[in-house]
C-alpha cells in the first residue's frame, strides 16, 4: 500500500507540468465511429487543477501526445492551455525545444524544472531523463508497471478519473509524495543499524550497496552566518557524530526560500536563512535522520571550535 511520505516539492522549482493525454488525462479508451474517432472522456476534477490550481502557482501546463485529436484541441482551448503538441513520437526532443523557448539569459530552464505525468512506455523517454535531472515524475494508479516502478508519485486514481488532479495537488502541497512505507522503513532501519555498528574509521567515502553509501568527514563547524540551509531530494540523510559536537538547525523547507538551482549531481538545494528553526545539540554518539522536507545546517555551538568527525549516511528514497 502506498503511504504519504515526507517529500515536499517546491513550486519555485517546478515551472512546467507536462502531460500525456490517452490514459492520463483520459481513461485511455478511444470511441470510434464510421468517420473515425468520435469522443474522449476527460475528468472535470483534472480540468479544475489545470485551469485554476496551476495558474495560482505559475506552473505552465504542457500537452505532449503521440495521437492527434481535435477533441484535445477543444478541451485545451476550454482550459486555457496553449502548449499543445500532438502527433509527437519523440517527446523528449519536443520537451527540450519547449524549455529552450521559455529560457532567457536571465532564467535558464532544464528538466529539473519539470513535473511529468504519463501512463505508458512511450512516456519513459521523458520520465527517465526528468527523474535523473531532479524533476518529478508521476503516473495514474493503472499505469504500466514499468512506469509505476520509476514514478515518484503514484496517484490514488486511474487515468481520466482525477489522477492529474492528484498529481497537481501533490506538487503544490507539503508532504505530498508517496512511497511503500514498509519497504522504506525496513531499509532505513537496516541503514541506521549499519551506521551504529561502525567504528572509528578513516575519513573517506564508502559504498555499501546500490541504494546506500556513507561518508566519514572531519571539519571545524562554522558559525551560523557562514552556513546556508540545504535539503536533498533523492536521499535520506543519516548523520551520526563520532567525535566532537555541533548544533544542527532544522526547519521544514516550506519555511525557506531557495537561493540556488537544485544540483542533481550533489543532490542539494540551498536556501536563505529566515530565522525559522529548531536547534539540536549533537554530541558523540548522537544520530539524526533527515528527510527531503528537512532543511538543515550544522553550525558551531557557543564558542566551541573543536573539530567534529561524523558519519553521513545516504539512503536512496526510492
């Protein structure tokens, strides 16, 4: 069963919602008459999300579909969607062209600014690169199993029955993404146990498995004004102090303002400090788990300028 996850998507980062039509905005059925395609079934709830909710958050809706249909043009006109691309087999090239067209010298857009929802194998040509770039991918509950396997978000509804509305609401609210709670908790407990059993190893990077690695680092904590908040999107952080101590400031990223683009390679996004925080004093043996919604920064506490040695475990969230 899919459960809600502490996974917040900043609408400051998502600027484009890209959608397939058949099986995503519709139920996937095509009703044919003697003269060809007769009708498609769209859901009113999806329409409200595309016309009203996206507009409130300045997210641009984009249709990219392999089929051609006059009904899609009519529905998009009704909803005020102007980016309609039909008869497109190479969806990724089309998406790159759109991002290039919206980019300027002052503002460059890439796949990390995209949320994509689709239901079938053809959508994977966009979904895989978007996910790898740090964007968000989702699908209806009845999508192809290969699509479900890579999706950050699996809607509780089928295509054409409100799945797009589910996805949009997830994009604009905090703690909105879903995971298999039993599997994630089990893996997390195993990772914590692994880190707890580590000794005083040398500074360095250690790979345990495909979805779990850890770094041992050593440094003198900086004062608060010299450190920015950060969060991660792909990994859960497990931090354990080996030697020394520091103060960890933590707040929900919904309270923070991003001050950088998401770095997909480093899996980090930085934020301005708005003073909304909770402080935790971490000493030798202290261990804390940080989810993608947890903006955090480690700083010096008081006048203590001693060196800190700690383990930072990284567990892939999906």
